[in-house]
C-alpha cells in the first residue's frame, strides 16, 4: 500500500519550496507499508472477535456520517453553450446583411451625399526603413553612408542590449539562488518547530490520557516499574496547558509597518525638496536666457548696421531667424529696423510678427495626399538613430554632432538605468517575497499545531467515549486494560502522523 498524504500543511510548504529533483525524491520516499504496523496476528483459540474488538476499540453501534449519503442535485446544462454559439453566428449573419444592404444602396447614392475616399499615407516611422527608403529613392554617397551608419548603430545597439539583458538575467538568477538558499535555511528551523510541537502534543496526550485511563483501572503509573502504561509514557514528562503546547513556536515577528511609513514619508519629503530645487534651478536659468536674448539683440543690431542693398536678401533671412529665435515683439522689431530704408519693410514686419504670434504652423504639403487612390510616402521618425543619419549627411554641422552624441548617450544611460532599476527591483521583490514566505510559515506553525491537535482529538475522543461506555457497562478491568493500551498506542502511532 502506497501512502502519499500531500494535503498536510507542512508537506505543502515543503513541496512549494523544494526543487524538482527534491520533490521527486521527497515523493518517492513516502512509499511504505503502514498497515502491518497496526495489525498484529494473534492466535484465537475461541475463534471470536471479542478480543479483536477490544484491541481495536470497536464500538457495536457506530453509524456512517450523514454527508456520505448526501447527493448533489445540481444539474448540468448545455443551454449557455448553445446560446453563445447561436449568438455569435447571429452577429456574423447581421454583419453580412449590413454589407449586402450597403452594397445595394451604394449604386443609387447621390454623389453629393457620398462620403469622400480616404487617402493612403504610408508613414515611415522606423529609422532603419527610412534610411533604406532614402537609399532606394536617391542612391548617392551621402545617403548610402548615412544608411550604413544607421544599420551599424542598430546592430551595435541590438548586440549591446542582448548582452546586458543576459547579464541582468544571470545576475538576478544568482541572487534568486542565494535568496532561495537563505529561505531554505530559515524553513529548517520553522519545520523543526512544527515537528517538535507535534511530538510534544503526542507526548502530552499520552501522559494525560494514561493518567486519566489509569483512574478507571485503579492503576497508578508512579508506583509501577513495568507495564504497558509505563512503556508508552515518557519519563519526566510535564503536563503543560494546551495554550502553552500550541505556543511552542517562536512568537510571530512584528511587522515593520512603522518603518514603511517613515520610509514613505521620507520619500515624499525628498520628492518635494527636489521639486523645489528644480524650480530654483529653473529660476536661475532665467538669467542665462536673458543673456542669450541680449546677445541675439546685439547680433540683430550688427546685421542691421552692416546691411546694404546687395546683402538685403541674405540679411532679411538672417534677421527673420534671429527675431524668431528671440521671439521679439512688434514694437521692438520696428525699433531695430528703423535705420533701414527697405521699400517692403512694413510687409516684412507684419509677416514676421504674424508668424511669431501664431500658435501653430501649417503642415508640410508632403504629409498629405491626393484624391486618387495612390499611396503617399512621408517620414515621421522618433528615434535616436535619426540624429546619426542627419549628422552623417552633414558632418560639418556641429549641432547635428551634439544632438547625435547627446541623444545616443541619453538613450544608453536611460536604458542602462532602467535595466539596473528593474534588476534591483526584481531582486528586492524576490527577497521580500522570500521573507514574507518565511514569516508566513513561521506564523502558520501555531495554526498547524492547532490543526494537528484538533485532528488528534477527533481521532482519539471516540475511542475514549467508547472506553467510558464500556467501563460504565461493567466491562472487566482486564478487557478495559486492553482497550486502554490500544488507545495509547493509537495516540502514539495513529493519524494524523507526525511525519506526515
């Protein structure tokens, strides 16, 4: 007979925290023949079961539990499944009817009422595809060089990401192994407490029941040096109260709620402090902005002073960029341009003022499409590699180089920081989960011992009731002694088992 009691709380805890190989070994060692430990062969010359009934403490009137014959009247139905199937098919039929109706009315629809056709815009949002599109559309030295640079950076980023992702997974796994080892070591002490508590409950029940049964037999264990009661009781055993028995485990650890509250308050205070510091730094940057506007105004004055009829076109373009950069007001623009005698100066001032004061700008015509059902291509890229592409197209532009280095560095730092933050968070979560598991198992020791004691009482109390009944009916003491011996034997070796 194979015994596999996998419902026990201690067993469930052990199985949850064991590795697969440990689970297999733990399960295989549960096999054993236990029946022979409870059944003893005896010669029965009289060939009756009276001695056997006394030995096994069998009652003559014991009914089966009512729940055994309780029938489940719940009926299973396939109506919900059928209704769901028919409902889905009905929806599909309705859609088909709608399409048929639309196709029919489309033939007689007035053109003035007809909805316009949609424009097919092909948005190229990936920098790799955009670089490839430029190579196909305009294959020259710069587009090929920029495209190869983008492809190379993409490969480098991919391999770097792969390496650091793998490094993070390995580091987290190593930390997880350390956390699991620490948890297993903590569980040794916790399971030992549970095991010792069950042993102590069994010994205490043996002591109490032996003394209680001895009173019915006029038998005092303290005056006896031999016999079954003396052999089944342990020497020097005390009689602790049930509450003390069930508190054999250590006290539950206190929750660190106050520490969490303090940590949360400190974090909030830090956020507020850093916010004020950021605002203060932004306020200080106002001086730098004013300095920039002053330098821009000096540049404007210089351009106006050196402007001639030959440089008018170039000067207008430069002044337009400078005014837009500084967002100069209309009165200031008129004051700056007062020395100039351009015939179209007033038109220039009004157009520039309108563009500066306007909240939006017109979309590029290439972002739209035509009325014919033909595709339109446009590029909308939100990618750090776009700055490398721009820089490779014009390597003399220092701003393009600064943007490429800045965005690439910021992207790498951001990803590395996120990867490190995720790794640390994952390890900390696993560590806290392990601590929580250990704390939970520590708290469950008392519950498990109460469960063990309750089940032990449930198994032994009917035997004690039968013993009291037989004693009241005048059963001979020799036979009562046999029943008492087997009750104590059942306490010591019967279910629930200490070893699960």
